[in-house]
């Protein structure tokens, strides 16, 4: 997976992903929507043959970068918890 930050402002973050799995992008989008201050979180798939997606996050009252990082930590913590549960099966 490759990414390129196209826009990084206090209330907006735009990231171009290449070769990113849609499941991963959906996970991040869903976790972002649980964060306070999120006004919009979603991604648009480029043409299917380009394997690209543009992710947009818009926030109000909190820095987009901080919310993005918080969502990534939340997702990581959920995976760690899930891995521990699976390990105990």
C-alpha cells in the first residue's frame, strides 16, 4: 500500500491511497465516525484498474490529524484485543 497526503489542514485531511484494500479503508472510515468532531469521513474509489482511492476526513473543533491518529490507535487496539481472544481459543 502506498499513500500520498494531498491536503493537510486543521479541519481537513485528504489522502490518496494506492493498492489499499477496501476492507481496510472501510474499517478506518467506520472507526473515524465514532470519533467526536468528525463531520465527514469517507473514500472514493478511482477507476478499478488504477487501484486508487481518495480518502477525505473533515472535522470541526478538533484537528483532522489528531482524529485520524486516534482512530488508527483505536483500530489497532481492537485488533490486538481480537488477537488475544483468538489466541485463547
